[in-house]
C-alpha cells in the first residue's frame, strides 16, 4: 500500500496522517529554500548589472608616448564611467623620436617584454578591459606584450583600440 492509500485509511479512522503532514512540511521547507536561493541569486545579478551600469567593472588601460592615445582613452573612460590605468615601462622610453623608432624596432624584432613600472592593483575586479596603444612598427609596442603577459585576463572581454600615423600594418 502506498502512502496515499495509508493516508486514506487513517482519515477514515479519524486519525491524523503524520506521513502527509511531514511531506507537506518538507515541501514547504524546500519551497522556502528555493525562494531564498532565487532571491539571493537575483540580488547578485542586480549587483552585477548595477556595477556594469556604473562602469565599475570596466578598465581602460592605455599606453601613450605623445598623448594621442591618452586623449582617446580619456574619452572612453569618461563615457563609460570606467577606471583608467596608464601602462608605463619601468625604464622610460627616449624622448627623441628617431631614437625611439630604433628602440621600438629592436624590441619588436627580438620579442622583448620590457618590465612595467606598475601593474593593475586588482585586475580580478574588471570584467571588460579596453586596451589602447599607438601602432609602433606596424604592430603593438613591446610594453603591450608585457602588459598582456603580466595580467590574468582569461575569461575577460578585451577591447583593443589604437591610434596610428600613416600605416597601421596589416
Ligand atoms: C616608435 C614609433 C613607431 C611608429 N610606427 C608607426 C607605424 O608603423 N605605423 C603608423 O601608422 N604609425 C606609426 N607611428 C605613429 C604613431 O602610431 C602615432 O603617432 C600615434 O598616434 C602616437 O600615439 P601616442 O601619441 O599615444 O604615443 C609610430 C610612432 C612611433 C613613436
């Protein structure tokens, strides 16, 4: 005989159906737990979308030598309410343009990764990273390779933006 049949007999006998009461209690406890879980997860969703709306989880990281990329980075940062981080090499690049071209070409050709002056303090907070740099020698400056190597970016959305002169490369 199943529980339902037993309950029917107990009801006929005018006795309380303990099994049914217990199963109702279990069901209620389960529903309460599910409601609590769903409220908690929608609170987390709300917090995530609120952060996104405020730009709290967006970082604009940029490298700029003569200021062009810095201007674009600032425009993106203000439009999104994001955080800004300037990528700088530990050893400053030469001021002289031709010397810089020579150094950039040499760093590019030997795949050099110059040490950074600083890393982003808590990269884990950011879900979306705008990464800005000037084109050097038809590619990204060596310091950008260092930035990519030094930060754990797996699973994040990376949006590159560039400035360039005449020829950005293929
Ligand atoms: C070392 C060096 C190499 C460059 N190589 C290129 C290049 O290959 N193609 C290009 O279109 N512009 C090139 N440029 C020009 C820069 O990409 C451009 O001026 C950029 O907007 C500079 O950005 P910044 O002011 O943020 O440093 C080069 C500039 C420098 C200093």
